[in-house]
């Protein structure tokens, strides 16, 4: 299994100013597998500690945070030698041991020769609940579900090779094959367990069972980690996402969750879902200036799920529907799967800010705008030749961006500052 983020881990390992690493991301995006795989390939040995199922190890961080003593205790517990440079020490589910999180500061200051990688599925939630965080003393990398390119590397390696070739003429000639592969990805998504199952068995029903299991695990987290009064609110919010995305206007409206629903009533539940990493919030902007985050209208937003396959599962979209030759990716379900896919690819590239643009009077709306360096790029996910075309045209006329992107069914091409991109080439935007 190829994960592009592996290169970021190598860069971290070889950095002269390396600090302990925190690999963040939602549950089941592959953090544990990646850390173990990285340790196996790049180090003489790996010492793995999971604080969720090793309560006896927590005690060694409670007494004090003297690094030599902690290392000696961990060696005894794990029956392994922890050597500078040669050992990758993995702290998994580190949010379950707050003192271990604090210890990263002392590893950075007093023992920088040790290589430590930490991860936590609900670390974002724990931090927002007041957990002490070693600010400035750790390196951070965020992990997401597998991108379309990573999916192809496992399921269709020949197509993956062609995709990476950047031969746009050949890609256009093979567009039918890429569209078929993309339809499969819209059903399977990028959760590693689901992709591995499909690559091995080519069984859509089995893949859907795993997806439903992941959704149940998320629901179990609601009950395990949330205070009683907020559990039903979190479930109502989470369950409402497919309903909102199925609408032509995908702006999130609390009153559609519950009659008389208000932001104040649901804000804690909303924060939990966002901080857990299983929901993406895309805020509106009416003035696309730098830095983009300063112009967000945080009360006006759209919500997306972490993974297009999980959205398909939660919406009960059948594979027979997606594979139907008459299925229109951009039209069915009001283009929700296409928009979810575009956002997912954008999140995979980097942690660049992603918003959507709307004209103040609501006459025009561009699906996404992103900040890349000193550029703001509008991206419209377009169904046919005319649908929504006026929105991007309005934006271009008003702001004259250096580049604008229209994701559609048309082939790759560029005319002036407008880049036309078929959906399956969304991953080529950084190139």
C-alpha cells in the first residue's frame, strides 16, 4: 500500500531540527499501520506502545518526566532496547496518557537524539477539552483517507502509473477507464481497511460491511467520549450531513436538524465532530482576500464527511446505481459525491485553507476556494455545459484570479486563466 505521506515521514526522520512527531487524523485512516511500516522499513527496530490498552505503562509518566528514567522503564516493560537514531519509539493513542504528551517537550529539549512518533485518534478532541500540549516542541503531520491516486496504486496499478505520467493526451484517450475507476472509488472511498478488502476480494458487499462497521465505531465513540446530554446532538448532526449535501443549496441549517434548532444548542456537538476529524467544515467567504482564514464567515458553512465511501455508505448509495452507464456523477444526489470527492482531494494535498465563495446577495456561489501560497484559486464542480457556469464567470469577472478551475466532464484543457479539469484528474491540481 502506497501512502504519499510516507515522504513526509522520511523528511522528518532526516531533518537536522527534528522534534518528536505527532501524526494526527481521524480514527481508522491508517496512522498505526503507517507508523509501524515506517519503523520496520527505516529503523533497526521499533518499540510500539498503545496507551489505550497498556494502562500499566502510564504509571511511568506519573512520577516525574525525567527522560532517562522513563526510557529505562519503557525498555523493561517492552523487553527491548531503545537506541538513539536506530529505534522508532511509537506512542499510540497518546491522548489516553496526558503526561506522555507533556513528556514530548522534555524529549525535544533534553533527548533530541531519540526518534519518537505519537498519534491519537481523538487527540484533537482532548486538546480542546484542556489537555496540556507541548506547543513549539513537536512536529506535526496530518493524515487523511487514501486519495484517488493512492487507491489506484493498490487496485489498478497500471492506471496509477499512467496517472502519474502526466501525459494528458493519453489520460484523455483512457478517460473511460479512469471514470469507471473513479466510480468505484466513490463507492469504496479511501479508508485503508476498505481499500485493502476491495483490492484483495473485489467484493463490494464486503467493502460496504466494513464501511458500516467504521460508522458504528464512530457512533460508539460518541457514547464513550461525549457527555450524556450531547450524545443525541452529535448523532443528529452526523446523521444530517448526507441530507444537507443532497440539497442543491448545501449550506448547513440547524433548523433542518430539529425544529427550532439553533447554533448555540449544537455548537459543542459540532466542535466535537470537527475536532475528532470525521467531519470537515467549509466556511463561506464573500471577500476572497489573503489570508483566507481572516475572511471566513464562520456562522455560514457546509459540512462534509471525512470520506466519500463513508458518505456513500451512510447515504445507502448502491454500487449498481453508481456503475449504471446512465449514472451522472455530477447530477445524482445533487452532485454530493462529486463535491465530497473534490474536498477530500484538496484536504489530501496539504493543510491549505478551503472555503467556498458566495456573493453577498446570494446570486452566485463557487463550490470551493483555496489558498495556495499567495494565490486564491476558485474551484467550481460543474454538472453540464451551463449549470452553475454563471457563478464562476461572476467570480472571474469580479476578481480576475490568476487561475480558476472548473471540474467537469470535459477533457483537460486551459483557456486563458481557466483550467478545465476532468474529475478524475483532481489530484493533478498541485502539479
